[in-house]
C-alpha cells in the first residue's frame, strides 16, 4: 500500500487541477477556484514528498 499512496496523491492532484481549471472557465468564484487549486498543490506536494528518501 505504501507504494500506491504517492501515485494516488498525484492522480488526485491532477483531478483537482482539472477541476479548478473547469471551474475557472465556467466563471466560478475566485475563492472556490483558489481553494481547489490549493488542495491540488497540497496533494501534489504530498505525493512528491512521499517519494523522497527518508530515514525509515
């Protein structure tokens, strides 16, 4: 399961980026688009950080 988590986080980030772009193109409020974009950035950062070697 540990190897699948970064893949799932990066996939979630991609879905959220697409959702933010779609919301932006449909004229959604800036706050809602910003929130989805921030969640996408957090998911992407989590996926990348999970892949970094650690002291485990």
